């Protein structure tokens, strides 16, 4: 029997999809990413904001209308449980965020013709299923490693802690073992992810242990990069910054979603409200040539013109290398849902556009500074017209820009090559392999 898996949402969800694929393959199921070829389709869903939910629901309806048996997993059934089945009766089975191991049983029951198989824990507690061998969905020469899941924060706009439970770290030994096996398989970049990577180890070892984990990963033999995503501002301590600066395999790239600048808005968001100018200055002093990516939410309830302008001025003087801007999305069961002074959609849109326009100009100028420099890049693949697609350590996979280069020698995906940068635009760099 052929099973297809469709993945929605973030990198953390992708790892869960890969774990489910691994379990199904181990049981002898033929697994595919093409739903037209399958008898049963597993749809791993996202429920972070309304738009993501809509995308997941559309995917379920589309597959169900095609006459396939549908199993829905992840955040959507975790959030809505029985209501989801009532709303879409075609759903034959459901698996919650912390019930990944049940996927085989649910598939078996659905294959036998049952159509109301429900394995969704009432109180999710995501514990990484260490014994499952992941079946990787291709991401070029890079691979995500989930170092923890769940979250102990309660940001005012976020529903994740309700969907994933408390923060749970994996042990350093388990992560290093997984990293070694990925490197042996030819992976050239390990991308460490969690809802918040910088809280790593607090639950297991009684203190932040990301620096220690990086040191252990850095000892693994081979030529590869280590990248950390999703840092939390108040956890950027000196020990971690020093580790990033000194460890040769750790890329000098920090993904630090700040969400806002104004302290009143940050407090209303239940986020750390301290001097972010100082934090950025400290990072830049400790890690010369660091690339900083951040993200902001505009139009949070109560955000005034002055507060938005303070954010705008912060972005203008800080000149982040990369930046994402999101309009606040009002989600049920979050503390911001019932806040007064919701900002009209039109103003949210305008504020996002204003910030993005500013960032495009900054990004273009930053990219121009690379012209004439030689960057060590990871080969990702080739364009149809024969250019090599690469990525430098300044860019994270799937969200940042690429380097496109001509080459007079043959190059292989997964290898590192030097590229002389000759041209640029807001997002990408262009040059030749030297
Ligand atoms: S840190 Fe905040 S935004 Fe991130 S998952 Fe936790 S609660 Fe959500």
C-alpha cells in the first residue's frame, strides 16, 4: 500500500513529517510525496496563524475531494480535536503533535476501512522519539536537527505552547549521534531548530547548554557548517556568543526574532523588554562580520503611530542583514485576542509595507558590499541554464538569498567552493567559482 505525506508549516513540522515517514517505511509501507500516486494521504498541518490553517484545510479538502483516504496530523487536530472531524467528515484519522508514534497504527486501521481513528493526546507533551530513523525529505545538502520542542514562554500572540506542551530538550549525546550519522551520509550543513534554541538544556541540565552542545558538534570530523535558528533575546548570553565566535564550524549567523522595539508593546507581547540597541551592539562586538536576521510583528493591539515609528527608526539605524515583517494575526486562545485597540487591517498592511520597503533598500546596500569579495559557499544545485546555485554562510536555507555563479570547473552539490562576487540585488549575489 502506498502512503503519501504532505507537509505544511515550519521546519519543526518538517522534521515530524520525516519521523512519520521513517516509521511508515520501517513497517514496509511505500512512501511518496506525490498524493496522486497514493491510497492514503497523511497531511501534517500547521495552525500557527489563520492563514496557515486555511492553507492546511484547503489541502485536506482538495485531497478528500479526490477520493483519497485522509489522515490529518500535527497542529490542526491538536488545536481543534473532535471539531475538526465534525467540520470535515471525510477525515478518516487524526494524530496529535505528541502522538507521532501512533501514525502506523492509525494508517493500519484506516487501511482496514475504519474512518474515525483518533490519536490526539488531551495534553500534548512533545518528547523527541529518539529511536525512530528519520526519512529525509530533500533540502539539498542541509539537514535540520530538532534539538528541543515545546515552549515555556507565553508570548501574547502565540498558541504554540498549547499545541506542543512544555520545553523538552534532547540529550547532547542523542543530538551528537544524529549529527554524526547525517555527516556520514554526506550532509554539509546542520541546522539546529526548536521553538527557541537558546533555552536548550535548561530542563535537562539546569542551565543553558547550547554553547556546550555547539562545542560537542564542532568536534565531529569533516567539513560542514553548523547553523542555529530561532534565538530568544534574553538568552543571548556571553558564553553562547563567545562559542559562536570561536567555533570554526559554527556559521557567524544569528537568527533573532525581536518582534518589536517599543518596550510597552514588548511587555504587552509578554516578550523581554530591554535595550535591544545594546544587545545588537554586543553581538556585533563579540562576533565580527556576524549576519543578523530578525523578524517583527506590526499592528499588535494598541500599537500607536509613535510606537511603530520607534520600531522604524530602530530598523533604520540598526541595519539588520535580513528581516521578516508580519502583520499581527488575531488568534483565539491567545492573550492578545481579547485586547482592546485592535489595529485596523489597512494600517497593519501599510506599516508592514513601509518597513519592508526600508529593509529592501538596506539589503540592497548590504549586498553591494560583497561585490569584489570572495565567499566560501555551499553548492546546492544548478539552474536550467547551467549556473551553479550556491549559498554562503550569510544565508540560511529556505528563507534567505542564494549565490548564482558560473564555473569553469565541475562542481558537486554538497561541496564547498569559493565564489568571487561580481554583482548583487536585494536578495541574491552573482559571481563566478574561482
Ligand atoms: S517563544 Fe513565544 S512565539 Fe516562540 S513558540 Fe514560544 S510562545 Fe510562541
